[in-house]
C-alpha cells in the first residue's frame, strides 16, 4: 500500500483535485497485479515543456524503456533492460509524461485476458461483489487497470487485434488504436509487425486527443521505424482529412449533427450479450436524436476476418520470437539440452530452452505460425489469409464516405454482393458513412476463474473476444473504444456493468474519430470527453 | 522440424568456415575443414564421414596446404586410385551431366543492408554492430538504398532484367550466427531475373562446348550475410557480428551446364564480371564469393524431358573445387544408378583435394525455411533512371576489355585473361600504366602497331610473370585502387625501356625489379641507381666478340664441319643447334654482363661464314 501512496505522491502535485478524488476513490481495490515494475520516487522528473501539462504515464511492458526493465511478461526477458527507449515514450516524456511504471500483459501481447503472464494474471475486482475477480481484458490489461485505478492519467498499450480496445471495454476506460503507421513502433517489441500499433488508454477521450492531435504526435515521422508514414505521406493523407487543426470542438450536438454512423449488420452476432446489444441500439437512438444519421452497412468479409487474423498474427509471431533462444535472452535449459558438443546424437541448442521459457499461449501461436508458413500449408493458409485481409479492407473502403488515401481509385463493386438489408441512397449504391458504430467485445468482462486454468476458456473461445476488434486491425484503421453503461444485472452498478462501444474511422481520419468519440461519450453520459 | 547435428549445421551454414591455410583466404575462421580434411584421408563410408569427431576438440597446429595436398596425394596413391586425365573427364559415355550453380557474393558497400553500421573486413570484432544487427527487441530494419548500386551493377553485368518492384522475405532457421532466427532475403520477388552470360573457349570451357556457350541466370537476389564464427581452442566458438547483415547477392543459374570445366569457367567469369563492375568485395579464394552447385545425371538416351534427381554440394571455395566436386559427384551418381540404385535428393559437402563428396543431410533432414514476406519492410522500387545511369557509368565489361587487350595490345588470349582476372582488375590497370609510361619514353604521338605490340608484350610478360616471381601471394604487392603497387609503374616502365633499348641486360633488369620491390631505389630513380652501381650494359667490341668466338671455335672442327656440309648442300637445314652450342660456349667464356646473346650469335655466325668454314675448306683442299 505504501508503494502506491508513494507513487501517487510522486506526481500528485501535477494532478488536478478532480483527478485526485478519482484516484483515491479507487484505493479500496486490492493489488491487482497490474504493474510489473514501478518507477522509484526520485525518477522521472518530467521534461516538461510548456504548453504541455505534466501527467502520469504507465507503459505496457513490451515497450522499451531505459529506466525500468522491459520484460514483455516473458521468462525470456524477465531481467531484460533495453539499451534504448521507444520513440513513443520519448515523445510522451517530452510532452509532460511522468513514467510511473511498466504494466503487466499477456506474454508478448498474445492473449485476451492478461492472464498469460510470467508475472501472474492481471485482474480487476468489484468492491461490492465480495472481492470477485474479473478479467481485465488483454493483452494491455495492466495498462487498462492502472488507468481505471487512477494510478496513471494515460497508459500506453499495444493493439495488434484489439489488445487496447478490449481491456478498455472490460475496465470501463477509453482505448484508442491509431491508424497503422501513425505512431512509431520503434522500441515496441513486435508480436505481429503488420498489425501492431501503439495505442493509448485514458479515462476520457480528451487526454488522448490532446496528445495525438493537439500534441502533434500524428505529425511525427520516425526514421527508425520503416512502417512509420513519411512526412510526405502524412501531409498527403492529412490534406484529405479534417480535424487536425486543433482540439477545440463545439458542443457534442454540433459535432454530431449530420454525421453518418454505420451499423455493421454482420456484427450483430448470436453470441452478442443482449445487454450489449441493447446498449448499442440505445446509443444509436441517442445519436439519431441529436441529428446524426444511422445507416445500416454491410461488411460481408467480417465472418472470415477472425480466422485470417489468427493465421497472419501467429505467422509473424513465430518469426519474431525466433530470436529468443536461451543463449542471449533468458537462461539455458541445460538439463535436457544436449548442447552443441553432442551434435552426433542430434542434440539441439535451443529447443529445450524455448519449450521451458515460453508460456503455453505463446508456444501455441508459434506452432500455429510455424505450421501456416510451412511449405505445404503456406498456400492454403497464409496466402489465403492475406487475400481475406484485402477483402476486409475493401469492405471498409466501400462503407466509408471518405476514400482510403493509401489505395488508388475505389474498386467498382457489384451491388448484388450486398445484404438485402442495406438501403440504397441512390442508383449508385448505399450512402457512405463517416464512422462505424459497433460493440468492442461480444460480452462483458468475464470472471477470472472462467478464463484461467484447465477449466477455463478454450483458446478458440478466448479468440472469439477479438471478433469485433480484429477487422479494423487487419485494415489498419483507427478505432476507439468508449465505455457505456449496460443494464445492471441484479442491481449492481459497477465495472461489470460497463461495456465498450467501438467507433471505427477511415484511414488517417483519427482526428475526426477522436472528436466524434468524445462527443458520443459525453452524450451517452460518460464522465469526460 | 528435423534435428540436425550442430556440427553438420556448422559445415553447411558457416559459409566461410573452410580452412585455407597457406595461400587461400587469410584471416577467416578455420573450424570445420580441418576435420574434413582429416576425414577425407580415411575414405570412410558416407555415414561415418557425415558425423566426424568434434573438429575443435583436437586442436592441431595448422598444416600448410601444400603439405595437406601432398599427404592426400600419397593417400590416394596408396588407395590405388588413378587420377583421370583432365581431357577425358569432361564426359562419361552414355550419360548427360546437368549442373546449376548458386553464387553468393559480398557487395561492395559502405553500410550494411538494413542498418547504417559500416561494413568492414578484419576490424576489431564486434565494433560495427547496430541494434538491428543483433536483433535487439524493438529494433527495426532500415533499408540502405545505396546498397542497390553495386547490386544493380552486378545484375546488369549478368544481363538481367531489373525488376521495378522487388520485396524482402524472411528465411527461418536457427543458428548462432544469425541473431534474429531468420535471414532477410528475396525469395518471392527478387530484384533481378532472366539474365545470362556467355562463356567463350578462352574462358576455359570444356572442349565439348565448342567456341561459346550461354548460361542462363534465373534470378539475382539481395540478402543478409551471417556473423562470423571464430573457433577457439576446445569447444569455444567466438562470434564476430561485424559481418552480420552485410549485403550479399545470390546469383542462381538455370541448370544449363553439362561439363565440369564449363561450370568452373562460369564461376571464374562471374567473379571477373563482378569485380570489373566494382560490385563485389573480393573473390572466391578470399571468401568474398561462395559457390554451391546442384548436380544431376541422366542417360543420354532418356527421351523424357525431366532431369535426374539432383544433389547440392555446398560451399565450394575454389574454381578447382567446383570442377573436382562436380566430377566426383557425377561419377558417384552414375555409379549409384548403374548399380540399380536411386540418387537421393540431399545436400553434400566437399573438401579440398578429396575424391568424393560426402553426405551432409538428406531430404528428410531438410529445413523448411518457412519463407514469409518481411512485414516491416516495404517493397524496393528501382527507377528506370537509376538503371540507365548505372548502365552508362559501368565501363567496359571484361569481355570487351579482353578483346581490346588481344586486338589493340596484341596480347595472347591467355595473358589478356590473366591480366584481367588478377587482383580484382587492378593488375590490368597497372599494365596500362606501365605501357603508358613505356611509350612516353619514345615521345611519339602515334605509336605504330608493331611497336605497341612489342611494348605491351614485354610489359604483359613482366606484369604477369616477373612480378609473380617476387611474392608468394599477389596481395603482398600492395595493390592500390588506382592501379599501382609497391613497384611504381613508372619505375617498371623505366627498367623495361632500358632493357628494350639494350642499355641493360635482362639479368640486370630483374635485379632492378627486386631492388624496386625491396624499396631500394631512392625516389624511384632507376637511371640514377644504374649509374651509381655501374649497371649499364657496356657491350664488348666487335673484336672482343670475335676473339671469344675464335676461342670457342678452337678444337671444334667436327662441329664446324656441319656448317661446311650445309654450305656444300649436303644437308638441307642450317645447323642452328650447332651454332647455339658455339654461342653458349662463347657466352660462358666471356663476361656475361657485357654480352648480348644476339650479338654473340651474330658475330659467331659471321665468323663461321667468313673465317672458320673457309679455313676448313682450305684444310680439306690441302
């Protein structure tokens, strides 16, 4: 306990009285294992440059920092100190961030409940449920809990298939995944490079918007990240976008009036918790009331997106994790490894170390990836998954009013491909929308005991949690999860009665997306925007 | 995935690990081949030879290559093996050999392929390593566009179509010399395709291939080199990451070669082409180039279109090894097939001086490389302008230059090729410098062809043979980029000028060359040295020659009578041999440094005609 109060003392002078109240109200929570390491007091005097107000920052432990270890929640890196700092951490420190600690996660970002960690599972408890532990979501569960508990104003996460948005939804905070290529990944230990993005979590949209748009993060190209958009490409993309000029918005009604929100029909799945379905419908109705247009849209490839994701991401993971061999990272499993001298017996140097030091979920994905990349499976899995990925992006491009600046001319398409429920705006087709509005996850935060251990969820069940978040990841689009209240079950009003609503925008429409998300959150009764 | 003994992995993966004591590859690690050489003396079965004792476990003092070869020759003889004559080993009646080759060449660039770390050779170990080179978590590859310059030049020299868009892929396998667990290469979309090179008879192709043969290049791809492993005493291996990530190109031919000598000529020619366009750091024998060959055989009466099952022989480190390994593998495959067996698709190894290839790993032991497009790296787009610019600035390709040396300078094809292929093309630059200085001495604007041929033949002879006698290895001559060596071209030209003008003897000229090599000619002033040391050729007078001739002819009536027989028409041919015998006697009797063999011959002939034969005639008459 003293650690936490010390920690809060650290940046208290920067924290507004309103926030201090929010922070202390959460102090009844148990230790939820959300941090892997914490910054000592004297550390981290923020390199404050006016006009940036100081704020506390928690960093997911797969993002490199120099002052604290970077473990990725893996035994391989349990004592690993990065020789350099991730670009995003440097960028935030120069904008007033004060690093409070490194947060727990699923090993290397692989998981949906932050339970696959070498440092133990992250959990969240609900005070009035007798200490029952709930999933914090994953893989950025530690970051989400740190923000929800008031221990950090902003937390960095990584979002590969929903790893920022899902924990945000489960813990009742805001989680933002930017357009792929906007925020530098230099210093982010990769899980699946083509999908990985750095995401931000905060209690409101405002903090995120002030950093990404107001603070100019969106503008900064990083020459050390080959997937960071060049300055020319940023300028080109921004020239066909609005909202980057500043963060001063009007009233929510003004922001929302005339906006077209698409409701993807394919997202109304059978497994969707009826309370979430109701909250989704209520949100749509509320927006309509304020002058926004609600338009049904079709994203027909959605049903294949999850399968494609769980081929592409493990394939890249199996490649990225090949470097962890027990020689340079982690410890050698000398008991069973034959070592190089026994080569005649077919001894191998790395296998035992990798078998011992990787967690079960990481091993599962490495094996899955190694298989889908093998010469006999490649064509049937990896290549097909990449084709599906293109179709997913094409679905989005058809739904949005704005064109995707990374693509050429929009492809013509056959209207007969669309669902019959889609209304035609005119003879050319349905109306293009500004944003898509859908749930972040099909269920509320499950109880921890239901997702860990042998009796817990099967891997496939866990993967289904990503069904609504994966499509935007495959297409590289910006998406934000905001908390909404759902009808309380049994009269409780707590975190388990909070779900996430997701807004997805066209590529590089992050500024407008964040402005709209703030307005929607305010309208739906969220605390801040 | 199959488990491969680490020693085997070592042998085929540690590309430049073969030991080359003596003249080959100074400064490279020497782990596997010491064992390999030990093992070739034994002629064990393939299974045994594929798993030798740990090579580093029994460190032995390095054995000079010459001794190794001698020992092997002795062992071969003892085993009753008879060496086939080179002329009849190119074909086996009833069988057709097919060979395809993969060549890896280190590109001549300042930076690594995906990091700004410098490329280096023999620098302090681990002194040029960026975070990405070590695959530090969170580091990313940054493609260095200037590596394209030598790569595109090489592809142009190989007559390839440069692809506008190419991409990088990851090739996965575990080895300590590769920190990421994968190598970045171009598997699916290489940057150059569909090239060819022409090999001529003068390139040393097999006689069966006639005057010229064209070998198709399937593709050329860019990729990363691996780290260098240095074997220490015992089981310690040290790893130098300076080499990791250094850019390579891999050149893959179509299976279009059918004779071992042609395959060796191909590798030699690729090396020459790459060095002539300045694409490659060094040659095969210095480790800048590596060759793997794919070998298959089929019966000549096989009507089907399919080739036989092929085997791959990895890491051949000299032109001779290419030819010898192909011959050995061809003969092994034919023997297997003639015995009713089937050739297994497998990877085999070869060590210097061996007579058979050895099995490294079979098909079931093949690694599945799980090629995957690198998700961090965008496509490489090569603009038409760059290709045009590089094509224009490339200079004359070796074949053009060899033609020039033969036609304009009047050299033999052999000398022309030798000049062009030595010292990465620096030797021929030196030759041009020598010829230029030599012609300067004659102060003529347009040199007549005959004189130029005379100058250049002399210069070529000295640039190749006399220079070669000074040192064991060519790199001891201290070649520089601008075509100079420890012996300034101007000094050599001065020596040759004095020699050509008969101001000094050949013996003195050679002595001066040595002095120049030992830096004993102050300021390169050859003439001053000749002056001070009194080395000018002070030829004997006509009378002094005549006296020596008389001395030599004394008591040689029997010999002289041959000249009389010729004069009388009793023998048809002039007795030149007898003349030279007398000249030799003359030279031995006189002060050699003051005599010119030509003058001695002229005087002796004159004396025979004018004095000795008439005197014999008069004796006979009297």
